[in-house]
C-alpha cells in the first residue's frame, strides 16, 4: 500500500463505538467534506438528515436489518437525493452524486478519528418506505443510505482489496 494513500486504506467499516459524543464542529467538517464531492453538472442533489437523538437512531435501526449498530452509535447521517435537482432528473446521476458524497463523508470521518459504516436503503422498497415514514420525506426526496458514525471501540488495520484479476488493459480480457 502506498503511504501517500494511507487515509483511504485506513477507512474501514466500524460497527462498535464508545459512548463519547461527537462535537458539532466535526459534524460540520464531515458535511463540508461530503459536499465537496463531484456532481454531474454541479447539481448537488444530495440532502442530509443529521440524527443524534437516541430514540430516532433506534427507530432507524428497526427498519435496517444490518443497522443494529445504530442502537449504540452517537450519530447517523441519512443521505437522501432530490430527484428534481439531479442532472436531467435522472436517478442514475443522483445515485452517483450521492455515492461520491457518501464516500467523502466516510473518508472524512476516518481522517477525524471516527469510524462509520454505510448502510444501504435504496433500492430496497421496505427500507425506503421505513425512512420516508420516519422522516416524513416529500416525494422528490429519495433516501439512499444511512451512515452510522461514532468513536471506534477498536481500530481495524488498514487494508487494500486490490485484485489484479479485476483490471483490464486496453480491452476486455475473457476470464478476468
């Protein structure tokens, strides 16, 4: 692993947290990093709901089968997209833009010493319905994911998942 890229390799999914609160300034830092992501035609269709209330975090977990770490997390970001703002009103552009923002936010969290995990909402209809009802989302706002964030109870080792078999040069190579 190239040391210059250590911040990327250090970002790992963290599901166990301490009970330490996250300062508001760090929440703003993560949101600023998220919104520094590239966006098709600079439409910035991402929207964020910051959740810190224990009852709301627990209710989010009720609708996300793999989101039980939210019951201990001090913070979550519900990442949504505004389809009316997305380039050409296209779902694909909105999802790509929001995914770039999500990764920026997770990298920022890791660089600030926090841990997080990306929990998928879209395209699971039952999860989308749960989030729509919980947050009274208007029709043009699509919940895409939830990011569980906290101070890691343990720090996983940095890693890469590079696999040369997934790389093609100049053309598609059969069997790769």
